[in-house]
C-alpha cells in the first residue's frame, strides 16, 4: 500500500509502500473488542477492600453470657449484624480481573486497527520532527500546522509513534491534552483506539515490522 510521507511543515517529501501484512489486514471487530477488553481488565487496579469479621479489630470476647440475660445470643461484637462489625459480602482485594489472551490474537488485533486507520485516512506518515527546544508551544505549532495542511484535526486526539525514545518530543508533548507519545515497539490496540489519528514516523514502520512480524 503506497503512502505519502510528509515533513513537519506538512509538505510531501516522498512515498513508501506499507507492508500488506500489517496495513492491509481484514478487520474482525469481535477480535479487536476481545483484545481491548482484556487489556483494560489487565490494567485494572483492585482498590476497593472491605474487612470481614476476621479482619476487624476487637471482638475476641463474648459480649454477654449465652443464657439468662433475656437478650439475643451473640458471640462477637464484630459480627456483620453489629455496628462497627465486619462486612459480609463487600469487595475485597483478592478479586482477580485479569483476562488471558494469547500473543497471536493480540498481534492480529493490532494489525487490524492499524489497517483500519490506514484505510480511513486517519494515519499520517512523517519523516521526522526536529525541535530546537523541548517546548510545548513548539510541538503545538507543529501539530496544528500539520493538521491545517492535511485537513485533519490532529489536536483533538493523536497518537505519535516514535521509532526510538526522543526526550525532546516527549517533554514537549506531555502537557498537550489528547496527544500521546508511544514507541513503535510498545504499540497496543487500546492506545490506537483511544486516539482518532496516528502520527507515525517513517522509521517506526521498520520497528513495527521487526517487533511484530515474526
């Protein structure tokens, strides 16, 4: 699949053929959904935790004798029916939300969402971005100018895919809402689906091939 390459000023500087194994894959919505759900489940933090009667402090002694008081019998003031007692069916940290999914399915779903972005013209290939300083306003100006030249509203949600770590670009982008920087060898379905546009550096294509086409 031939794709135009642009520079950071939004000018055409070349053309490249994208690998069909990655960017021309038939989309299976069910598989993409399954992989996205598993990724969200695996990143979920289990924070809510209530104490049952064995975890609540105190209550080691029987509050009153079994018979003869006229009151209902009780063995501990930490019973769930007492104020200050344990919680019978509350959430605990022992819950496991993780979902197992094999590597082949994850890789295929990744190729599907990349193919979908390419087909829908929501992917832009850049040769490189050079910043004089790691300044947010410089990065905003580049993204805004690119969006105007290519008639795409990149500032509303773009995933920038770098071939290697570039601290200047990372620092210049971290305060821009809806702009996220990711390395090509860390691409995942959820990040791509969470952003409308993909801004991929030319060098990232080779990194994606080396990482995922095995």
